């Protein structure tokens, strides 16, 4: 299966390798020694001191960043660093932004044919490429009230399709990240519009919910022991609010969920734990075992049973009424991510299905994810497409 990423050039250097870090360290030490040995030389004394000090400080900074990168796999090669500024590919279309009232999970907004009641009437909003709605979701079960964005496709506003119900894609972000990260860094609304207009995915509603109820804390999209109920909010409240306020297709067959990095873990975990909500999931550079670190705090309070219940590599064996389809993506430059992905994929048993894609280059960064998103969405779109009409 193709992945939209170019193969690694032969001249490229692996900047995550121990040899590269060692080489940077040697050059840095050499710069320090050269600075000390030449410090008192009279010829061009001031200029030489300034140049050697700047070069030494630059090498120290680069060496520290290289050492961090070798542990985190943000960038895998020199070309990965050089191309990061290119930005993700996105169609050059205009998707207007509008605001909507809070979305409650218990009562639907009134609607007129073809458009929600809060849309400005009289053609004031160009809906040819869809509309991005800024709103928030009041969670009846979790008690959380958090911001969200909802992308409504152009077809949603077509009077000829006023009775149609649309598939739903829920998008989870990494950490640190918010719903706006999908928009600012990856221009997801334009990617969605382009894929729908080219027929690569069906006209679908996309919801981008905030997933961290506590500021400055990574919720991991789980219900913390004695803490935030992020899983309840994302797995029950958000889908219920979207279902109550928009014309959505039946779930879980036509509902999917996708995320990158931490959001990839969220997508896999929520799809397994909420089988009545999501029938398909896509994880880009995700992980499959529940973690805690300085960004999450003590989510599980030592409760190993809850931790295991939030580890997809454990819970994938859990019986479910409908088969789960999952798409897993990782880049070769992400270190152990590919191995972890394949380990998780090996746990799938029929009737559950898994598709794995390994990008030949790229690191744990937005550029890699943005290039992998169109194919992941195309796969997800096929999984949540309406069944073909039966002739006769």
C-alpha cells in the first residue's frame, strides 16, 4: 500500500543514531578545546574569540537537541528536518468558520431543511466546500463542558439531500494539542473538503473535540481514577451531542475515529472500549499500552486493573458484537513505533481486521502525520461508507 512519503535519499543521515550523537559530541568537545587553546593568540584576537564562542555555543545547543531527538524520534534524518517547513499538502479551497451554540447531549437544535438554524440565512456563508463550526459540548454523563469544532460537508447544505444522514469521523489530537491543532498545523478542514470532492471519502461530518479536561494535563482520553472522566466525555457525551444536533448516520457501522500520537492511542482505546459508538479506527504513530508520565500525572492511582483496561494491546481480545476494523500507521524513523505497531497488529483475531502501513522515512512530527492523513482518511472513508444499493 502506498503512503505518500518519498523513500529516504541515499545521502541522508540517520540523526537518531548513537553514532550521529557521538559525532556531534566530538565536534562540540573539539570546539571547546580549540576555543581554550587559541584564546590568548594575538592575531585577530577579538574576532576569533567571538567566532569560536558563537560556534561552541551553537554546537552545544545542537548536541543537546540531537540527544533529545535521539530519544524522542521527532526527526529521523537531515532531510526530515529540511522538509518540515514545507507544510502539509492541502487543497486551495476556502472553508468558512462559523460559531454555534453549545451542543447539549439531551436536546437537538431546531433545524431547517439543508442547514442548522444557527447558520446565517440568505447565502451569507459560502458552503461549497463545507463549513467549520466552532462550538462546545456539554457532557451530561461526564460533567465536562469543553470546546469543539465540527466540520459539516458541502453536501450537508444541499437542499436535495436535506433528509440524508452522514457518516461521522471523530478526530483526536496529540499532546500538547487541541482541536485547533488539526486546523492550524494540518489544515484538516481543507484536506477533508478535497477528499470528499474528489470522491475518495464519502461526504462526512468530522468532529474535533477537546480531550483534556484539566489544563496542562494529558488525559490520555481515559477515565482517571478519582479524576477527570475524559473517556466518558469522548466516548459517550461527544457522540451523543453530535448525534442529537446533526443528521448523523447509524452507529457504529458508519462512525469512525482517528488520531495522531497520543490521539492515536485514544482512537484505538476508545474504539475498543466503546464498540457501540465506533466501528472503525485509525491510529497514526500511536501506542497501545497505557502510560503515565510527568504530563499525565498519576492517572491510575496504582490500580493495575484500570490500567490494563486502557491498554489496547490487552483489550483487543475483548469480545464485541460487531467486528472492529483498524488502520495503523508508523514511520520507519520513529524508532520503536513500528515494532510496537506490529506487535499490536499481531494480536488481532478474526473477525476483527487490521491494516498496517509503514512509511519509509519520517519522524514523530506533524509533517509525517500530515502526509499520512489522506490515505488514513481514505481507508476510514471506505470503512464507514454506506453499503452499496441493491439493484432490483
